[in-house]
């Protein structure tokens, strides 16, 4: 929870600002995330609030910032002291896109006693020892943050961007309520479909998103990118079989299968996959545990 305290000083000046939007118009900000081993999480607070409990983030001063966030994207990665699968021990970096006035935000940080200015040959940022957090707004519409290395966030996602997530995948991730992207995955997020480790070893990346369908219901979408078209074909069969078996085992209706799993070269695309309340709860709980690393909740 302590990390939320850095927002009030910013908000004092945000109220008087003009409206700003993300500087990334022709491309997606999140495209530069996704190095091997990173867990990339992206959320639209407005869309996700329908299925994820954001009440802990909707009180006090943070509520004002929350309403100004269009999307929050963060990459979690292991450090020398990380415990495998204990996300609270991971380092992270990322950015907030939305109505963020750069000059006013940075000025507020400059005059705050809790924040100290750090300068180098490239740029500057502000550090808070108590929070263990670095932040800076390099341009209106974007606020960068990092737990250990601000320059990692600044260089990787802003100044010297290298696109790692394919545009189609980034578009889907950036338009979802929330989602995950993992390059070279070692473990599978539990979505009610079992995937052997031997298959994961041949998986280049996994994208999983929660979207709204035409009926305004939350459904699962995603893309598994495999090493070859043959592997993708095998995975498509495996996913469909596992999905049907899971539905029958739980005595749930199969629903519409056509178009649910689409094979496209070396990719298997999931569309409009219905989720049980238990599955949705499991995914949202995992999402909450990942984002809590950043918010400190």
C-alpha cells in the first residue's frame, strides 16, 4: 500500500492541467515490453473495473489519478534475490498512459520532500527511498516508473524502443480489459486448460486477455505462438480436446466451438472463450497478485 502515497503530491497540480493523452498514437506503448523471462501485464482501469475489484485503489487521492489512467503496463522480472513464482520478490518497470501533464507532475515531485532528484548524462528522475520507487514523466501523457532501475524503463520503453511484441498481439493486449504476455514461458497460467511442459518448451510466446464480447460478457482471448506450424497444429488439437474434456467433466455446456480455436500459420488464436465463475475468479486473482507488486497493496 505504501507505494500509493507518491500520487497525492502529483494530484495537487493535476487538477489544474489540460487534458493529455498517450504520446503513442501510431504504435502501442506496450510493444517495447516483453523481453524473455518478463511477465508483461496491461490493464485498462475503466474496462477492468467491471470484473476486477479496484476498491482498494479507488479511495483517497489515488482515486483522482485512477480516473486519469487510460492504461497501465508493467513488466515484472526476476532479480538476484527473487523467489521463483513469488511475484512480490520480482523487480518491475513500466508506464502509465493517460491524462498526465509532464511539467506539472515533475514540478510537484521536485518540490516534494519525499522525493530526491537524480540526474545523469541522459535524463533525470525522482527517487523515494521509503517506497523504493523511481518515477518521471518524460512527456505529457506518460508517467514512467521502476522499482530498481528507472533507466531500464526510460531506455527500454521510451528513448531507445525496440519492438518485441508483434503489432497484432500488442493491439489486442492494449484494447483488452486486462491481459498478460509472456515470452519463452516456463509455466502456464491456469485457465482451465492443461498444457504439458514439453509443449510450453516449444512455445515462443503466450498472450492471454480478458475481453468483452458483443453481448458485453467477459471472455478469454489469446494467442499461442509456436516454433513451427506443425507444433501449432498439434497445440490446436490439444487445446480443443482439453477444452471439451474440461466442459464435460464439469457438466457445462460446450457452447459454440466454431472459431473458438483458430490456426494461423505458427499461431493458435483463442476467440470468445467463455469462462466459468471459478475460472474468471482464478484469472482475476492472479492478475490482482501481479498488480499488487506495483501498487504495494
